[in-house]
C-alpha cells in the first residue's frame, strides 16, 4: 500500500458502492483507492510519484482483523486495515487498537481495584459510548437517505393498499 499525504478529509465512494473515509495526514492507502482520481485530488502526491516506503516497524507479524479500522501510529501516519488476515509490521500488530480490532484482544493490564484499572474502564466506557453514537448517527442517516429516495420515487408516506380477498356481500 502506498503512503500518501491526504491534504483534506473526504469520503470516497467506490464503484461497488462501499465508502472509505480518509482524514488529513500521512497514511497508507489501498492501491486501488490510491489510484482513484478523487484520492489523488485530495493528496499532495503527484501522478508518477514513487510511493513513499513505510518506515521500518519490525518483523512482519500475521494477524487477523475482525473489524476494519484506521490506526494512527506514534509518528502521526495513518493506515487503514480492512477485515482480513494480514502480515503487518510488528509495531502495528502489537498496538492496543489493532489488537482491539483483531481476533487477539489485548489482555487486561491493570489489577482490578487500582486507579489505573478504573481509568481504563472509564476510557473503555467512553469509547463504547462514542461507537454507539456513531452507529445511531449512521442508522439515522440511512433512514434519511431512504426517505429521500422514497420522495424521489413519489412514494413518501404512502402505504400500498392490498385488496381484501373476502367480499363484503352479506349473501
């Protein structure tokens, strides 16, 4: 995957309808996305630029990602990992956020009852609330899009009536 510097955040809608959100900053991008004109328009890479090699990050480690995510490394670069099994730099594989999205979750590192444990539990609860809010927002947005599509098709708020199969004649 090539390293690119994204100059402005954007959402890329791929030909198959899936979407990828990219934030500003240096990050590794899937080759197919990197070749897309819209990604090129939002980066300072010029066509024909040699891809910037990623920094050395230890021996590759195989890991299975069960939920897609974006990892912001300590040096500020970002990389997107979709669902699947990958050989990734050991430093990325060992990162707590990677492990949270993999089939190898991070172990509890703090003894129960310590202030560190309590702080970690608060961070986990805050992340969970943020994720739930994001899911609710996505569901709301999907409902809005569905209603807008219905209006465009002239069906907004109309329920289709089905005829009663039994006649109302008293005979």
